[in-house]
C-alpha cells in the first residue's frame, strides 16, 4: 500500500493506492474514502484532458473508464503513484509526502 498527501490551497487530499485500487480522501472532512466513481469531476478539467469528450453526454463515465483503463495497464504501485502525482500537479495539487506500507513518509520534491 502506498499513500500520497497533496495540498490544494488550504485543503489536504490523501490518495491511497492498494494494488490497482485507488481511493481519495480529505482528512479535514472525516477522511471518508471514495474511489474515482465517487468523486465530483470538473467538466472543464475533463474537457482539457480529453477534448473529444466535450460534446459527449456521458463525458463523466467515459473519463472514469479511461482513468481505470490507464491504471490497469500500469505494473506497480510506484508507477501508478508517479502518474497520479504528475497528473494532479497540472491542476494545482502540490504533492508533499509519500508513504509506503506504513514506513516513514518521504518528502516529495
């Protein structure tokens, strides 16, 4: 299991990777975890990432499916973590710590 902590303004976001299962949580709001299906996606952000979905009525479902397909092709939790770090950085999320299997957190530079 691998955990990554991001900051977005004054909000803390926890991303937990356990094999191919990825959950997202905000410890400030009770740390209830949700997978990608339970997240509120920004239409403008999805259109920026996937311009072909701009006119699609089922843009949310298609973007979630593309995310899951991309994750399924990755071989390790480390590879998934690097993808998520690089992807969320584009949207203003600042990665701060990465913790693997309960060991001490490492600062992400």
